[in-house]
C-alpha cells in the first residue's frame, strides 16, 4: 500500500480519465488514485472500473448519485483516505490542467524537514502565481479574473498565499485529521480558499510550489459565474465567521 493517495473528482471526464490515471501510475513514485465520480452520464465510472481490472490495488472509485459539488467530493475523499493509512493526500483535476509529474514536487515539499531541499510543509500548493504568471492556453480575461481573485482573497483574509484559488495540493494527514470537515461550508470555487485559510488558522505550514497550469484540451470546463459569485461573497463571510471560532489544536 502506498503512503500517497491522489483524489480526483470527476463529472463527465471520459476523454481524460484513462489518460490521467495511466500518467499517475507511470510516475517514478507509487501513488494510488481515488476517483470520486458524481454519477457521470458519459460513462466515466465504467472506464475507471474497467481499469481497476488492470490496477486492482492502486485504483479506487467511490460513486455518488448526482452532481453534489467539488467541495463535498473532496471531503468524501478525505474521509475515505483518513480511514486508511495514507500520510500524503492530494487534490488534482482530471483534465491535465495539473501536470501529474508535479505530484512528486508537492509530495517532496511535505516530507519531514531536515532532508536536503525539503520544506517540511504541512500543505503544499501547486501555485500558478508564486513566480510570475504561469498559465498556458487561458484567455486573458480568465487569467486576470483568477489572478485578481487571489489578490482579493489576500486583502480580505490577510493570508500570504499568491494562488489562493489553486486546486492542486498535497496535505499531510495531520492537517485533515485536525480540520473539522463539518465546518467547511463551501462546495464550489470557494472550497479551495476555505481549506487554505482554515489550515493556516490552525497554524499549519502552508507553502507554494511553482507549477505551470495548462487549460484543458478535452472535455468541458465546470467553471461558472455562480461559482465565482460564491467565492466573492464567501470570502467575506468566511473571514467574519473566523472571528468567532477557536482554532486551537
């Protein structure tokens, strides 16, 4: 059994799912993969189940009925991982916007401090903006919206994270054991912000690892104006609520 689990939520990802799974399993480190599929009508889950015949120990799937939201998918995956002996738990998209090769960089950042080049982080973030703007194939309007969304989050929350909305992350187990998942309120875009903010409030060491983000070439983006609106208003609500919470471990 690997100590590292990659959680990939899916909804209609038949064009990408087999390729992304095979790419993760081709890496030099032995990761396992957990697919959280929200009842994809395009047969994504069936593709994964067929691949389980080839990868019975490395590949896992949890199926849910209906499109229940990104945040709840990840929380479902976190609970599944915590019920098992994984030490490093990852979030990653299915569409190759996150390069699977960078999983190793994120894991390395969370290894115990003291080794050469190791940060000893509790959470590592695959960051598009920690070293300039590293985004490929996004229209300029999308780049600006994402960049200024992170700036807005920094102003409201006072957390020093350049890519506050990033969804490519590695958590050490202790972080997910500490954060009370029932208090994580957001299910869309704001979920990623809330998890970073909460981890920092609990005093965990959160670091950014530079990556190059490439927009999907196959399948359909799940981003919408509703998701952005939730994030915009949710950040203020999250900050106000934090004044009344105890973050002692």
